[in-house]
C-alpha cells in the first residue's frame, strides 16, 4: 500500500509564524523537500499580503520554483482574485478553499460561505485550462460556530464537485476533532461523492492525528497533508494548533509497512534547512 503526502509547511506552516522567510530560502526548502522524495508540495497562497504578510513574494516564488515532471506544486487561493493571480504566475495546480462554517468564512474570507463558493466557482469556470483541487476549512469544528454537522460539510463538498473538482481535502483546522467525528463526516462525504478523491488535512491538538490517519486509511483515504516540524495554524481561527508533523506521519506509516516514497534521513535534512531559514527570517512588521 502507498500513501501520498502533500507537504504544506511552505504555506500553512509559515503563515502562522511571526517572520517572513525569504523567497530564496523558500525555494531551497522546496528543493530539499523534493530531494527527500516528497512529490506534492503546497508552496504558498495568493492572498492579501497585508493580511498574511508571510506569503509576500508568492508571485516571484511561483515563477522561480524548479520544475520537474515528478514534483507537483500547488498554491492556495481564497477567491477569484487569488485564482487569477495564481494563474498569471503560472501555478500548475490551484487549491481553492472555502469554509464549512459561516463564522470562519466571514473571518478568513471576509464573506459568508455561499458568497465565497460562488466567487471561487466563477474563477474555476473562467480558467478551464488550470488544474484545480479543493479544500474545505473547518470541516469538522469551528472556533466560532462549534461542531460542524456532516450534512453541512457534504453540502460544501458537493458544490466543489459540481465545479468539476475531482479531489477535495477536508481540513480539521483547529486540530480538535475527535477521530470518531472525522470518520463519521468523512464517511458521509464519501457516500455522497463516491467518485471524488478525498484527502485529509489534520492539525494535532491532542495527539490524536495519527489515530485519525489510521482510521481514515481503513476508509480508503490514501492522501494526507502534513507540515515538516509540525508547524502551522490558521491566523483567523483562534485556538488552531499545528499540523501533523511530516516526520511523525512518515515514520508512523513506515512502521505500518505503508510506503510513502520519502526518505526519512533526507526529510530530517530538509527540516534542519527550514529551522535555519526561520532563524534568519525577517520579523513581521
């Protein structure tokens, strides 16, 4: 069995740090991650740099990342403007995101869920030559609205599927959802959309993320997001915890005899490079 990991430290990991890592350092980190065997890297987000200054320079980054057939970079966009910027910068894959909960959507995207999805849907329709994947933030719990009912999550996922998106990631943005909760909601989405490839983006508040990974694998999920060093969090979701660490996820999967294609020693080298880049980064003003 093989599991695919998308490395998100360059986007989700860095966005919650109080520093701005230089574009050159981000490129070097991406190269080191690729050398470890990681084939899917979420490299940044096309968002307002006044709100998320850590993502400044993303246009330059997208243009400068080394291209290799076996390595796939994606960039997050919250709205139509972000999608257009990503496409103009030559992004290979664009991750369009909406929240399952109204409270987080208004804080994160500045609009309610329906308006956010409608805006993204227009942008997807306007760019038929671009590869889109989708992500649902606060898929299980919201810091403002509490637990998210499964039927609400299904509704958001169905709207992404109606755009023609064939891979949808479900994010435990806070990292507080129980394994049972994730499994119930995941199963509901799978039953509603059997032809869509589902992935999980897990944060790790109570050390339950690896248990959730195991349960999701039992349901047939073979694609997970993680961040080297366990960095990350949403600046617009109070109480959000760090991502599941790529090192922990890879070691856990390997201990189960599950292949990832990732070399743990090379991954540790990439982690050291990340730490050095953070140490010399410029503080957020």
